[in-house]
């Protein structure tokens, strides 16, 4: 399997609850190299642009409100099969349906407040990484 990069966010609910450290430990235990990381308060414009693919959907405004309510941790991750592996570590979007031991099962509250975000495809990862990180930041 080739080495690939993916983008991850530790969402405001997990940061506020003090779970960012445990999630970072899970990331490292799963064999990811953290290329870039920063704690950041998303502006409304950043959140709306980042989630523009969901604009017009019923949950869009609630998602933007949630993602701007507190700081997040932005991550550029690398390893073999990074996109699929991070999605496996995160678990299902709905924490009630996530497997035991996954980020969302352990730290998510509901489908909207699910502790983490991850890219779902190579094209998405490229867009999301470039939305928050310059190439020179990923070392």
C-alpha cells in the first residue's frame, strides 16, 4: 500500500471535554505520522467554506454553529492507507453505531457531536489539507 496523507479534525466537543490528548494518542498508536497540527478557532467563513459541500442541507447551519463554538485541533496525517485507516480509527459517524474502542464511540455524543472529522477520499484529503495547511507546514 502506498503512503498517503489525510486530514483530521478533533472537533470542539472533544477539545472542550479535554479528550484531544487521548485522541492524539490513538492517532499515534494507529501508526500515523503527524505532519502538521494546530489548535485553531474556526471563523464562520472558514467553516462555511470548508463544509460548502453540505450547503443547502438541513444540518448545514447547525454544523457551522457547532464547528465555530470552540477551538478545534487540525491535523495533517500520513501513513499507508491513511484515509481508510483514519476512518476506521474514528468509527461510524453516529457514535451509537461505532465499533467499541473507536474515537466516536469513546468520545462522541451523537451524530452531530461526534468528536472527529476525517477525509473520505484522496481528492477530499487534498482539498481539506490545502484549506488549512500550506505545503511547507507539513513536515
